[in-house]
């Protein structure tokens, strides 16, 4: 992902931080906390297939919000039901 999408990374992290739930992005065999901007920079720059894992008291709302922000920036995620 080119650096022009830094705004997407910031918005994804800010959206995730609105929730109490754990929100983790998986690619290959790596797991990145979506609330971590640094983690997102390294992840979204090197991968294109993402699985989103959300666990916690507001998981349903978090999944919906995260799907919307990823879609807004043209990123595809699979929401994983655990």
C-alpha cells in the first residue's frame, strides 16, 4: 500500500480505539493489534489478504465499524467468527 494511504491507517486505528474489544488483524501467520498504528503501517504495507478477529463486550459494533472503515479505504477484510 503506498504511503498516500497513511490517512487510512490512522482512521483504522482511531476507529478501533473507540471499542473495548480486542481487534486483531491476521495475515499469513502474523497477528497485529489494529489499535497499534505502528503495527498497521508494517502490516498494510506488506500484505493484501486480511482476516479480522474481534473479541469483547462490544464485538458486534466493532466488527461493523471496522468493516466500514476498511471498505471506505478500499481494503478487503474477512471478519472471522470465533
